[in-house]
């Protein structure tokens, strides 16, 4: 019999503050970005809605990247 993993939760009386959630990354057309796998590029399209993504021109190819954008950063 195995134990289920413990869920960390902060109690209202705890002297330690819980970490606030990081805001989602926002990109705009024309932003210069760097990606861990593809390198430097420029955002050429931002898609909204349920299938949100950004299309980035990396020079040799256009790549459609979906959230979470953990490997992509704005310069």
C-alpha cells in the first residue's frame, strides 16, 4: 500500500507567505524573442482564443508555439 503525495497548501494562520502565481507571458507582433531550441526570432502573429499560440519567424523557418511559453523569452 503506497501513500498518495502530500499536497502543499498554505494556512491562513501561517507566518510564511505562499508564492503568488506567475502572470502568463504575453507577446505582441514585432517582439524580439529568444527560444531555447530555435534561437533568436521575431513574433509575426499572435492567435487568441481557445487555441492560443504565437507564430515566430526564426529566419530559416516559421514556428507556431503554443503555451506554456517556458522556453521562450522576450528580449
